C-alpha cells in the first residue's frame, strides 16, 4: 500500500486475485469478506480496527455525549403528551411513528423538528450523507416510540437530491457547507440550542464539505458543540481541511 495515499484510495491487496480465470463473482465476494474482516479486526496494517480497545472506548465516550444531549431535553420537559417519560409509549405510538416515517420520506435535507436545547447533527457527503440520513431517521423514530421529541438532524452535501443521485462537486463546496450548517442549526432551534454534538462522517477524511461544518461548530462563539469526525485511516493522510490532529 502506498503510504502517501489514504487507505480508502489505495487498492486492496485482496483485489490481486482479480483477472483471468479468477475474475468471477465468487472472487469479488471473497475480497469483500476479507475487507470486512479487516475493518472489524483489532489491528490491520498497523492501524487499530473497530474491535480495538481504544476505538471501542472512543465510541463509548461518543455515546455518553449523545446521552447528555438527550438528558438535557428530558430535563427541559420535552416528553410527549403521554407523560410516560423514558418508558416505551406502546404499540400504538410505534405504529404512529412508522406512519409518520413513511409520510415524511421526502423530507428536506435538514430534518424539521420542534426546537429542543439538546441536538445531535450528523453530516456527510455522498454515501456518508445517506448513512447520516438513515441513522438520524432511525434514531428519531425510536425517540418517538418512547414519547420523546426528535433531536437528531442530518445534513447532506447537495441537499435532498443527493439522497437519490450524485451531485457533482457538492463535497468540495465549503461555502454551501457553512450555509447548510446555519440552516440546520436554525431548523433545530437556533439560539434555543445549548448542548449539541456534530458528527462528521467522511470515509477518507477528505470531504471539504464535512470539514467546513466541523470548523463552523468549533468556532461557535457560545461553545455549544462537541465535535467528532468518523472516518477510516490515520490523520496523517487526511485532507488539510479537516480540523484534526
């Protein structure tokens, strides 16, 4: 592997068997399975994998921050009219949440919710943005089944069209990123937000759009944001736009 390139831009050693008589579907599946094993390994190529104790500890810390945002909202009396607090609201609420989920599949790129002091934003470009969309909608559906107000918000480079098709150069637009971040913050509650988390997802730590939004959060004059970047690879091969060390 060329160490000058991000891991996500380097050819996998498992693709070497492609070519000639070995170029079949089974070979592709074997390569994909091998890559999955590397991803979830304790170590790979000198780098920690998802099963590494340090990575697991970092994810646990991230979960604690998310829990804090939810706790802020619970303390603000944001529970639904059922008054059941953290207890599941029952099958009827779950059915209602699924119905609302189906009705809102054409929602704008920034989820519209009732303002709450705690919020979690997940942002990404391309596939990362689509993953942000799926994670956010699932998390909010769970909150609704428990009689809680949704507080997860997704942002995707290129807006709603990017959920269904490629939007050229959207991931490189820092100006649009800042504008989209401001719009997301306003839709989530604006000045009412007191505790928030911004999770930037960029596989190769290279999307300028995501980096710009992390910078916006870090530069917030009220210091309201925790900032996390999720990617695959060492910071030494990340884009210079990313505010990480």
